[in-house]
C-alpha cells in the first residue's frame, strides 16, 4: 500500500472550521475544546488529504455519550484501537472508500491532548523541523506498506523526538 501525500492546501483550515462548527452546534456543552491537528494543520506541510481533529472533552464519559450523535453525522466509531489507547474514542468519516476526517476524542488534560498540540505548534513555528518531517514522510510514502500502521509507526521516533524538543521549547 502506497501512501498518498499531496501539497498543502489552504482549503484544509476551512474544512476544519466547518467540522468544528458542526461539532459545537451538535454537541454543545459536551465539548470542552476542538483543535485541528496532524499534518493538514501545519501550513506548508504536504500531507495525506485527511483532516485530523482533536475533540476535547472534560471526562471520557462525555465522549462515550456523543457516539450515537457522531454516527448520525456520518462518522464511524472505530473501537478496535481502544485496547492500545483506552483514553481515546476514535471516529472516521469516509467518502468513496477513502477516509476524509479522523476524529480523536480525548480528555483535555490527557497526555494525548498535550503531545499532539505540542507537536503541531512546534512544526508551525520551526520551518526547518517541518521540512525535515516532510522529507521523512516523503521517503516513507514511497515504500509499499502492508498497511497504514507501518507508515505511522515508522514516523514515531521522529515525532517523539520532536515532542521532547517542543516541550523544552515551550517551557521557556
């Protein structure tokens, strides 16, 4: 399986805003905060054309309660990763067999929440690190993977290193 990377699009933040507005109007008080994450949230970074959204809740129970509403909005609840990440509720929106949106629902006090925002914000501020990440992604996208998890796992070392750098940087 080859990974499709496309040039950064100024439509991605617009698409995110539409999702965010839909979620706030659909879930109201159940949502503590919503953030655009992943490569589509970093201007200038090529990415898989999938909008990743961090849907923040105060308690995981709130995430459980919105599952039926998410399904009504056309999102598939993917529970198979809960063994690996019990602190996250994960949803995917599909169109013509391709995923359009990945929704990661977690508590806003969780490490998952903090790590993803640190990584995004650091890439937004450091073009050299963003470009290094792009080169890695491009190299990995050229590999014929058995599944997408291989591609994702291959980026983990770079991501963890950058998260550590970001934590130090933002502590200043």
